[in-house]
C-alpha cells in the first residue's frame, strides 16, 4: 500500500522517494499554518515531527524529544531563529551538532549569510517547495549520518 502526496506540483508516490523514517524533526514556527504544512510534508515522508510555536518552547522540547533534525523559522516574536540556533550550538550536549534548516520570508540577500553564520546549514524561502525541503534534509542527513543524540 502506498501513500500519494499531492501538494502543489508535488505529486508522487512517497514510497518511491528517499525515506525519512529514522528522523525525529523539530519544526519551530510561530505561524500554525506553516508549521502544520511542514509537519504534513515531513510525516508523509515517514518522519516523526514535533512542533514548537516559539524558540522558547523549542528549547524546552529539545531535551525531551531529542530531535535529530531542526527546521526553524527566522522571524518570530521574542527570540528569533538566529538566536535559537546560536543557543543550540552553545549547548553542552550532542544536540549542539543537530543538522538544521532555516525557513523564512526574509529574502536571501538579507538573511542567508546571517543564517549560516548563526549555525544553520541551509536556508529556504517560504513558501517552502517540498522537493527542495526534502533535498536539503537528505543532503544534511547524509553529511551528518553519524549524528546521534543517544
């Protein structure tokens, strides 16, 4: 039995694509529509997803959920995504090396360099193209396949 995923131009049999079955992904976004869409896409590829609506909530979830991948919005109230990833990179835990993607409405010329300097490995503009998202996750998980929070 296969699942068909239809989002915009994405229309494929999920079983025919690279599986994300072993990933526990933390999605951080203050926009519930955006976080639910990301969760839907990621769960369709087999990931276990936890959603945090703020950076503060995400920091609380990290130790309990022990994600092995992070997707975070940049523009959020109180603590932005840049500050979140800097805090994570400064943790005294294996989580400090978690692969991460920034997703944002901030144009690349304004935020791409700062995202990378802050600690993200990839940067995608909203609305996120599902194919690009999965490609970036696959690239980062292959390059960090020895990452383990246990």
